[in-house]
C-alpha cells in the first residue's frame, strides 16, 4: 500500500489545493499540486510558507534518501543501514563535514537561515505523521531523528566534497615507484602516463572569444622530490582504506566521464532570437535520483528546476529572468602533507607535528561508532562498536591544516599524513543558491557566485534580455612557494612536505564574501566571459585557462606575480565534440531547443574518430607488408572483417538490440534496431574491446610490473600522445617495442592488429559467453549486450533498479542492468572501465543526472527536463519510475511553459 500524495494534478493541468495535514497557521496560504509527471508545484504567500512546503514535499518523496545523505556526510550511516556502512563512517568522520556545517550557519544571512528553519520545520511536520517509507521497515527503524538546519548544510557540503576533495596519494605513489625504478618519475607519469594536456583543446573562454592559448612563461618545469619510502607506503595503505567511503571514492574517481556538460547559445544564432541554455551534470546513478524537480513560487521566489533532497531552494534551473547550469571545475583546493609527528606531553592528544622546527599540538576529538544490527525482534536498535583495529577511538586534528585530520601516522617512525581542504572551513554555498534563485540579471548572478566558496564549478548563464555568460568560482588557496615563483619540493598535485615551505598563505587581502582563512585567487582573476564574440560558450570540464595545453602546469604567471595555478585535471573529449556541434549549428543558423536536446543525446566519440581509421590503415599496410608477423595478421579473415567494419563506422554507440534504449526510441515503445544501427553497434563493440586491448598492449605490457599504468581518465590522451611520438615516450620508454620487428611503424601496426585479434578472441571466448554465447559471428557483438546501467540503492534489491522484486527487472537474461546507448567520453556520457574484459565491467553508473534545456521566451522560459527515475522513492508508487524510461531514451518532459 502506497502513501497518498499531498495533492495530485490530473492530465498535467495544475489543480489548486491546501496541503493536507499542515497546521493552518503554517500553510494558510500555501498549496502543493502535482502535474502528470509527479512534479510538485508549490504556491505560498511568504518565504516561510514556501520552504515549509518544500520541506514537506521533500520528506514525503525522499525521506529515506535525505536520511542517508545527512548520515553519509556525517559519518553515521551505519546507524541507519547497518555494519556494511561502518568502513565508510570510519573514513568520513575525520573529514568533519558536520563540524564545518555547524560552524557554517554563522556565515549565512538571516534570510537564508530563515529558509533553512522553515524547511526543517516542514520536514519535521511530515515526520510527525509517522508515515515512513518502506526502506525504514527494511532496516527495522521506526523513529527518525528530527531534521535540522545543519543537516541541510551537511547534504550540500557532501555533494561539494564529492566534487572537489582530492588526495594526491595515487599520483605520488606512481611517481615514487618510477623514480625508484630508475626513471624520471615526474616525466614518466605526467609526460607519458597521466598527461595534463587534454585530448582536444576546446576551452570555454578561448573558443567563445577566439582567443589563442596563452604561451608558456618562465616558471621552471616541476620535478618530483624524494619522499621516504615508508611515507609513500603509509599513504598508499591509507588510500586503500579511504576509498571504502563512497563520498571519498567519488571525489577520487579517475574516470574520464567525471563531470558535466553545459552550454549557452546567444539569440543571434537561435530560431527565436533569444538564448538557449543546456545543462546535464554527470553524477553517480542512484535510486532514487540525485535531483528532485520542483516549482517554487511565493514570497518573492519564482524558480523552477532541480532541487537537492534535504536542502531548500533550487540548485540548478531558472527563475523568471535567468537560467543557469554548472559543470565541475577540478580546482585544486586540497593538499596532502607528509608530516613529522612527535610525542608531546604538552599536547592534548599527546602528539604534535613539527613545522619549521616548532612543535604544534595535534588535537583529539573522541569518537563513538554505532551500527544498526538489523536483527529480528529488535526495532530502533543501535550497538556500540568497540574501538580497536580499524575503528578509532578519536579523530586527530591538525589545526595548521585548516583543522583537517591527521589521516594516519606511525609513531615509531615519527611520520604521518595530513590533508588540508578549503571545505573544512565553514562556507556559504547555501547563500549562493538562494541568491541564484532571486537573481534578475548577470550582475546579481555574478554577485551571488562570490558566495560559492568550495566545490569549484563552471557556471553557464543566460537571461531573457539576451545575455549569455560563463563564470568559474571557488576559493582557491595561494601557495607560498608558487607565489614566490618556484616550486619547493613536490608540486601541489603530489604529496607535499608539511614541515615548512609548502603552506597556504594567510589572508593578506580579504576578498568580498571570503570564507576560508587563507589568501585566495581573487574572483576578478578567475576565468569568465560575458556576451562573447562567438555568440556561444561551451563548458564540459575543459580548461578555461588553456594552461594545460602544453602539458606544463606551472609555466604561466598570474597578473601581479606568482605561478598561475588553479587546477590540473581537465577533460577535453565532450567539450571538443559539443563545440564542433555548436559551431556547425551556428553555421546553419536558426538553432532550436530541439537541436540542443539532440546534441545532449549525441554519442559520437572523438577518440574513435582518431583511432578507428588507424586500424584500417594498419590493416591495409599489413596486407602489403613483408614482415611475417604483420602478413599473418592481415591474412586473418576475422581481422579483415573487423577492420572493414571500423572503416564504415560512424563512431557512435547505438545498442543494436530491440531491448536497448536509444535516443531514437520512444521510451515507452522501443523500436527494433535498423540494419544501420546494428552495423554501427557491432563496430562500437569491436572498437571498445580493441581500445582496451591496445591500451593494455601499449602501456601495461611495456611498463615494469607493479608500477602505475594510465588510469581511465588519462589512458586515451596518453595513447594519443605516445602514438604521435612514434611510440617513444618523454621518459624514453619505447611503448611500441616488439621483439623481431625493427621498423617503428611496423611495430605500431603489429600492436594495433594484434590488439584487434585479441579483442575478437575475447568476444568469442568463454569470458563473454553471457553476452555473445561464444559466437564467432561478429554480427552478434551488439553494444547493448555489454553497455548497461544500474540505478543502485544502499539497500540493494528490490530498491536497486533493475533487480529481483523491483517492477523493472533486467531485460537481458543473465545480464544485470538496462541496455542503453552511449559510451565513454561522448556528450551523452555513459562510460565504463576502458580495460573492461568481462561483461560485468560494462555495467556503468556515472551518467547525466538531468538533461535540461531552457529556451528564453518573451514572458519566461520554455523548458524541458529529464531525470533518471521519478520524484518518489516509494517502491511501486506511480511517480517512482515514471520518468525513467523517458530518461533512458533521452525523452523529456516539460518543466515550464511561459
């Protein structure tokens, strides 16, 4: 039996009605109605009433999700869902997101605090009804702690943390390993294996303004400094534990698909003469979805879009005047330090770190961890977990590190690892979102953005008057050595020396609305553009400074002195393709919202545009070769057929199966694939399996065992760089070395064709039998039988979609997940591990979490959206999955009409 919704609108029309069960004093003028898509439209006479209603609606639709979110960030998730979350709690508690949220309340205006209080009151009014969703029954919980203002800040800070926190350990371990093996570790890792230079040189500011990349300056090229092996070993051991926390794992995700797409096209290029804005952020795919669509009107607010369950306001969307979207900007706002740790009886914890020869006390916060035993016959039970082993009795805090934690230490060796992160400060992102909701023009938006302190984003903006703009913001610390013009020891993207010389400078010139207690790069110096000459701006996690394009992060200067350094982690794939599509559409003219939605659905791979023709060219040369190994490969009929398929491929990723969801489908009525779709689907599968084998042949089998190989984010651009250099890396490693073949071009062709043969053998072998039934017929290698999505729940089945007991069961027998089009590094992103060598590894979960397109109109916006799931988390509710099939097939629903 499902809980009745507060109010329901029939056939998409809005029908007024008081919110049932709300005390009259709280909602005398408020109403909530739902349209046919389940989207709640709130009307209120005051801000207090509006956010009270939003709290009630969120609680009704997503209370369990909200509870999980606040607990995940606070490090108390095991108290709700059981011992399986204890490892996550142990890692998250030291990060102190709740501690910083508690201090963050003081930074917020009275108006924002009032919105938070009203929202919490609404959540708690709903909780007072005692109608908890079924997930609580599954974990044997009948009582839920009241919602607080701090809970809302924790939910928002947790999302920011997952998008901005970093540890520099994996890169440091990689460099240290190659140094120890006799290579130049920095050159090997960042010249060959994990290059900074993106695959394409698309750049938001440069492309919008036709500004050429900035030339390099005179800053010295970074090298790596030796750290004791014991330190890097300790750091690597900590990293293994840290990644057990989903929020930390998300933050450290090295997937190339991490991030988002957003772009705006000015009115001079559109059919209506008014701007169009697109936004599709990429987040982990969960059930229920990250976002909750909502329409808020009253008390001066008239805003629509996607909200974050647990938080008031609209996070991404539009008001009557403006629309905006955001993509992740991988700003480097955390540094990890090797500390010298000594016993100190004068310190409250008994420990101190050493900075410039002086002991600095480490503080201690006692911790108690509890788990829900979920035992039969016990309701609302909590068991205390005794401290010991992996469960610490206290969190150790290093005040110098912005009150960040001492992550691990070895008292005998006198060493430890700490981390410093701007998000450990109280910050004011909630203030920024309230002001975004109220902004009337680009000046208001720019002012609000300066409250966006952590969780760096590229913001794309459009308004009804015709202005389009791009901004980026976060409080990026100024490092003392970079400001002095020379890196001391390791650069900021590696583990740094905590004993002195690598500090964040204290505040010298406080910036407007600054939150963190360090000198930061001024907002005026961050990349931005308003009404660019090109009439469009494209952001997809690409580099707005062009600083990475020469693969040297530290050879440019900031105006006023110091090395220019914001970030080092950029994506060029999606931005390159989107920029190409936008430029082509501009040349045609008359761009419509439908055109932009089609761009969001595009699955064209720009890496395939480069590499697939190489395969056919290698085959053609091999046919005429006198090298026996090459001639043998060219004589293989399987390789000949596959090379021909890649030559005819259009570099897209259709599913090619009747059960698959493609952008050309109606989500409710899937069509049988056309012959052309089947052919492109087969080619996509062959290419993906070939690319994985080629990466393995070129890198993994030419590198010393046990040392780092290119992770997914870097592997394809590393492949491009090494191929362009004829196989010899900056390190001097010959990645194309093949015994018995002397010519470099022949060695390359041999590796290309051998990888193709290995890919075909893999597809026909036992490993892929669940997908392709050991078939040697390449026509059976349909992409949809590999490429599948799963919407995961922390409770598993039946709440995971699809799963046993859920209304959506896996459509392919023996294969979990839902087959969808798309792939790695394409605009409609849905990636997987590049070296995936089993069907299970192709089940992916990082995808567009919304697809939003807003067309400016004289009286407002005509907007469409798409979400993976529905508004409700209640299993079996009519609004639990009603939007899912549309999202799977890139269909949309109308968010607003003017």
